[in-house]
C-alpha cells in the first residue's frame, strides 16, 4: 500500500465528509496551491449534496499566476482512499498532480471545464 498526498480546499476538509469517504477523520497540514483561484460550482449530485450539506462547492481554476493561491489542507491517504475520493467527486472536477507551496507533490481535484 503506497502513501499519497491529497490537497483539499473544500468539503473534503469536513469531518463528516471524511468519515463518509475514508471511513475515518484524517488530520492534515495547512498548505497552499499556487497558480489557482477559487470559483463556485453548483453540485447537482444529490448524494454529494447530502454528504457535504452544501449545494455550492469551491472549485480550483488554474490561472498560471503564482500570486494566486488556494489555501487548504494536505492529507496523507492510501490508493484505496484516492479511489474512494474519485467516487465522491462529481464530473465538475478532475484529479491532477500538483506541487504545493511547501514543495510537496500532491493530488488535487480541480475544475474540469
């Protein structure tokens, strides 16, 4: 089982969402995603709305401007955890490998448009 890092700037930081996705709460460390800004998307998947308690979620949009920063939390996850998080995320997001402000390589769900 390999260890991966996942950067969350939205609902995956919520304990209730982590329990639903991972079966546990995962403590993380604050970090930032350079070159992205936040936009809001409306979630239409009722399962995700029920799990998160929110119809509108943040979405990281690539700007390429390193002055733009998205604040969030990086957590340590397994391959199985990533598969579970893929199942949670809706088509408005895609998972990409990024380098965080700390220099850590991590996965993050970003805007899919």
